[in-house]
C-alpha cells in the first residue's frame, strides 16, 4: 500500500536526475521516460542517455545499494519505451504535420528540428533515423519530422526499431558491464555519463565529416572539369 510519505517522495522526484528517477519509479520509469523522450515533444529535456547507462549500472547492486534493479525487466522496459515512443512520435507527425513544432517557443527544440530535417535530407531516411537515436533532442524531434515529411511507414518502422534497440539496449548493457567489472564505479559516474554523451555524438560527427569530404571532392572534380 502506498503511504502519503511514499507518494510525496515520488512527486518530489527530479526528472533531470537519473538516480532520482530510478529511485522513485524503477524500471517502469525508464520505459516511461524513453517513451516521452522519443515520442512526445515535451520530453526533449529528459536524460535518456544517462538514464539508460545509470540504470544498467544499478542492476549490479554495487553502485548504490539503495537502488537495485533487475536487468531483464529493465531491458524490456527500455526497448519497449524507446520503440513505442518513436512510432507514436511518427504517427503524431503524420497527423499534425509541422504544426506542433511551429507552435513551440523553445529555441532548443527548434534547433533540434532544423538538425533533424538536415539529417533526413543529407543522409536519407534509413541512416538519418538510426543516427538520430544517438543525438539528444534530435531523437525527440526527428520522429514527428519524419511523419510530417512523408517518410514511408515501413522504412521508418524498420530503421527506428534497429536504431532504437542498439541505442536502448547498448547503453543499458554498457552500464551493466562496467558496473560488474569495476569496483566502486559510482565514484566515477558523472565523468562516465559525460563520456557517454560525447560518444553518442561520434556517429553524427563522423557522418558530417564524411559528407563534407565528399562535397569538397565533388567541387574539386567540377573545378578540374
């Protein structure tokens, strides 16, 4: 039975702090956050990467004895939330078009929308949908953008599932593997979370660099011709 004290502690949760979310809601909270961050524009500020990594870390029990998660339910919750959220965002985009983004006053959200559209135009549907999973904010807005821009349902579904599974399960298992192999790893949690964010941007950076090289090569060929 939930006591008033328990309810108050859950209502006081800090949604920007991964440990606070996990302590209050456990694996279910991970699924809800994954759904909100990837399916609802209001979830663009949620800590997806750090939440997945920290949740995997806490499955080992070594990082924080007060919060102990079970790995199998966590993996299921993370995957279902990430996949269902992306599909929901896509369907909202198809029905509402760009109206939701147009009404937003958030500069960060608008910038994410611009980058999401650039990804779709530059790399094609499949590669853009996968890459977006690893870029904060972009993974929130690309799904409705894909729906609004008419990305085929089958193409979007296949590639959002592929990218979503690699992202959600990969980060969770990375946290679990590290927590299982490094004693007192919680002392280094903040630097590791920062590293995870940086690493998550590497695929996009590599694609941008490759695209620029190709553009320069094409221009050089035109000049020679």
